[in-house]
C-alpha cells in the first residue's frame, strides 16, 4: 500500500503500543461516522515489529488535507458545529 501522505492525505493521529490497532480503528470509525474519509496506515496486515525492544510500528490515521482541522477537533472531543435549526432549548418536554 502506498503511504497516504504521498497522495495528499495528512496524519491526524498516531497510536503506538499493544492496543494501537483497536485505538486506530476506533478513531477511523468515529471520523467516518462524521462523514470524514479516514484510513489507517499501516493496514491490518498484522502487527509490524519495528526492531526496537518491545516496540511496535505506530499506526497513523489519515484524512484528506481539507478535512484536517475538522478531524482533529472531533478526535479532541470537540463537537462539530451543529446546523442551526432555529430551535433553542433542550429536547426535554416543557
């Protein structure tokens, strides 16, 4: 697989360690559920040992350059700007 950085995509998150696969999958899923194209690199061809003692190659999450700021905000836990539907207040009954 070609490194996504070679195609104009940018890194918005890096995960390392033994739970890096699941963390990267969750980040990709969250972004995709917000209509942001996202992918991980390297893919799931198995854990890749980087040669360091106990280290695994980090997994990077990529998005298109034009979605970078939005993706970083979502991954930081900031809600994307909601569309103004003209209604104020809570959804609870009055």
